[in-house]
C-alpha cells in the first residue's frame, strides 16, 4: 500500500496544522504499538514520525520497512519517515510502497541529495532533507529548491531522550526568514515543554517529540500543552 496523501495535499495539510507536534514512535511501547498509535491519534496528532536507523549512519537500529507497513495498516495519519541510513537510494521505493507519505534523507548520507529528492517527489511523496547539528546550512543550499521539507536536527541522531542543541534555532530562523524557501520546517530532538516554544518562535512548523509525549500518562494533555506553548510563540497566522 502506498502513502495515502499526495505531495501538495500533504504539505498544505501540515502547514495548516502548524505549529504541530509530531509524536516520534521511537519512544513508544513497541509491545503495544497499535494501541500507542491509536492513543496519539485520539490525542490529536496530525502525523506520525517514524525513525529508521541502520546501525551504520547512526549507532542504533530501530524501525524498518515491515514496521512502517504495519503502522500504515492501523492508522490513516500521514507517516513522516526519517531515514537515518546510509545509501537511502536503495530503499525509498520500498518505504513509499510500505506507506510513507514523507521521506527525509540526511545530507550527510549522500554525495548529492538532489537526484534522490527528485525521485522521492516523483513517487508522489514529500521530499525531506535533514542536517545534523554540526552541519552548516551551506551544505543544503543547492538542494533547497528540491526539498519540500527541511528537518533541522537538534540532537545527534540515533537515540531519543537527548538534550536539545540550541544550534537548531539559528538554522530555523535563517530558513524561516528566506523568502525563496517554501519548504516545511521541522525540528527533531529534545523537544519538550521547555524547548518547544523557542523552536516555534524560530520558525519550526513541525515539532517532533518522542520522550516528551510517550513517557507521560495523558497523551492528549501533553500534546495539548506542547501545542499551546508552540502556538503562543509561533509567528504563523492563527486560524
Ligand atoms: C533521534 C530521532 C528522534 C527521536 C526524538 O535520532 O530522530 O526523532 O525520536 O526523540 P526525543 O523527542 O525523545 O528527543
Ligand atoms: Zn527523527
């Protein structure tokens, strides 16, 4: 089953919902994954973030293609697939077929992201490009016109529950202030009630949160609180 949303439709939908909290399933209870997904769905999540790790690009192994396919079967929410893998070009077709609506590759993982971003777009998915905290914005400059989404990492990828790296804020505000950049701006890592507001203020439209959501009891209350803190500090027009 392919993704359920077309590119333009999904981009408009996510932008309309922004600033939005995207629960990262990495911090969920994998023993009760269907229940966890339904709980965040009922709590008002507008999309799910899935972290794919290969043990090479990052020193951890997590979700793979069969899990994306299983998640696709139990929810209608858009699936935002974060590919922390080497040679992502080998797998994007399979992830799309498994149900990915957005696929984000890392600039550090490929020599030139542009052909792969174009390929992701040609499959009808949102094409995302991510950069790690030490990577400067100049590394993604040439790829900006090929990207529907820019994922600014605020931790070194690989693990949940790490401390927020404030270097993400300047990257977000620089991208937000550029009139020639229309990509969705997403931030990932260490997002919690302390950091969500500054990220939204800097221009983050999609705010990924793992531990901050799944390590609480009341997902609706947590997502609601994070969302209202983000909205209070966001410059985006409010509906
Ligand atoms: C880290 C992943 C994140 C992770 C975030 O490599 O990309 O999506 O799940 O987890 P928290 O929100 O707990 O920092
Ligand atoms: Zn992620």
